[in-house]
C-alpha cells in the first residue's frame, strides 16, 4: 500500500530530509530532474545517518566519509580510495518506490513488484477533485496511528475535549454561535451539542474508503445541528467536510509508538468573495493549521497519551452504534493485516534464504551487485539472519507484507473476546456494529510476528 510520508514542499534539492516511517530510517531527496528519491537512511559503510548528508550532483553524500550514493542506491565514490577505485557492489542503500501526488510524497510499503504493477495511490474524490486553495503542515506525537484515526473519525468527543482553551472560542463562535447573539452564545450551544443524529456509513466500491455522514447537535433540538461528512481511506487518511470548513489528516506511522500527523486546511468558501487574493486565503488556512497544531491537537493528545491499550484493534474497544466508522476501520484493518500475513507466509515457504552474513569482519563485498536492495520476506529474514546485519539489508521487520502497515500490533493485549459491540442501540441503527469487530485471535498473530521480528 502507498503511505504518505512527507509534504512535497518539505523535500527540496538543497539538502536531504531524513525521516523515520513505518519503523525504518529513510532519507528523501530530489535528483537533478526534480524527482523524489527515497532510500534507506543508514550508510552501509559505518551506519552514519544520511539525513545529515549533503547533495552532490545527482547523488547524496554521506556526512561521515563522503561516500556518494546515486538515485539507484549504488555507491559511486569512496573518496578515501580515490576516484578510480573499484567500488564493492554491496556498498549500496535500499531504494523504495516513491510517488508524488496530492501535494504529498508517498512510499510503497508492501510486496516487491515492478513499478508498472504497483497500484494507484488510494485517494477518494474529496482529494482528487479538490481544487480549493490549502495549506499543509505536519508534526508528530507519541501516539499509535490507530488511536489517532479513531479520534478524528468521530466528532462527538469535541464537546468534551475541545472546550477549555481560550482559542476554542473561535470554534464556539463561528460554528455554534447564532448571528442574533453575535456568536456569543457559541459556548453554551457547543456544550449542549452532545448528540449524533442521522448517522450513516457508506463504503466505496473498492472497499478501501468509508464515508460517514451525521449531524452533530443538541439532543432536544436536533434541527440545530452541524452536518458533517467524514471520509476515511486506507491506509491512514481522514477528511472532514462541513459547510463551514474542510480539513484532511494523514496519519503516517513512524513506528509502534509515534505518528506523523500531516494536516491540511482548505480555504473557507465564505471568504472567497472577501479575500480575492489567493495568498490571503492560504494565509487563513495556515492560521487554522497552527491552531490545530497548538490548540486542538494537544487537547486530543492529552486523552490519547493515556489511552490503553495504546494500539487499537479487534476486541479492544466497546463500540456504540455511532462508532460504526471506527468499527469498520478496525475490522477492515485486521482483515488486511491477516491477508498480508497469509501472503507473506506463502512467500516465505517458497523462498530460498541465506543468513545475510558477508564474512567474519563484515567487509564490503561484491555480493548482489545489482544495486537493488535485498527484499526478502521479513519473517524469514529475522529468523535466519545472523545478528550482525550487513549492507544490502533493506526491509526488515514487518513491512515485507503487502498491506496493513508495518507497525501495528493490532491487538497487543487482545482480551480474548471478539466483537465488542452490538450493545443496544435503541434506534434500530445497530447495523454494521454487531459485525464490526473481528475476534481478537484474528489479529494476534501480527503481534507475534512483530515480536519475532524484534528478537
Ligand atoms: S559511514 Fe558513510 S561514508 Fe563512512
Ligand atoms: Fe479532537
């Protein structure tokens, strides 16, 4: 599956950008044609971090001894050996398939296939057909991405979580305040908006996008509600749309404990006639981005930081009917993980494996001089490989499987009971909930795989 890993504008041709995503150290840079390159960030020589390196012609230069690596990952210069030295083939960095689309950089995390056989990036119409001006920023938090996604997929937490900061007044006034009272009744109305009415979840044909529409408002005055449509696309996108605003979040997994939140705010349609200049409208989006980063997100984080278990999955929640979107996400993710594991086990059985050692002294060698990284399946690699991992290592751990993300013990503490919901709904809208969460054991194997990969 394609994962968004960075904002396009954050990767320039001036210097490399080192990041950690899906449990791996990666480095992003642009070649002389402006195309993005994504490579493993550990120099095969002595493990320096290429994120601290420099650009040199059409190559990245290691900050330690100046070895150069071209876009194919091949080492093209070892200065200490001179320009004419024969360079061992194993001096290479893994290269990952990468694309640039929708203002983001996407990395393919899955089974190895030729570029032409890679699928399209999953993007719903809300992203593909969106020509509004926007700004995008990102930050990270020590939260697993499943918990982040669960949080943004619903809106009935807002009344309880986003209420005490003085800047929350902006939301109170503009979203919930009435014109008659100049918005000053906003907080009062906001605190009364505790109910979700008319909720409904639809699934796109490909089964990878869910669209959740509902009204958020007062229990006794359902007509005083705000209509929301929240769209989720795998692996990690949540788009929120109301009459007043539209935002998109991508929750890019850094590892089992951290998430990069890539956040986009679109221009406010109401401001278009007033703010003629695109720059001004973008500046409003920028302001909203910072409000999210410094006001709303810390409020969400305060809750998520103490949530247990830290990773969501089958059997860990007790959903209520209005959590249908959450339940669909958890259930489908568990299925994707299971399918990926099955595929990987099939591949592992057939693979011809070696232990990956290159000699007693870990000298650079000519082994596999193709310049392409070693992409053997994870489980086998970790079982058979000696502890001293050498060059040519590329994808260890979990991401050799197709979908479902490299991080995620989907049910680290599975409590053994399966579907955690279906508890009475009172309005006959339990559809989707009773069947929403898979049994814990369906995803437990993933945790075991992770444990094996780490041992
Ligand atoms: S560690 Fe990179 S060149 Fe030596
Ligand atoms: Fe929130």
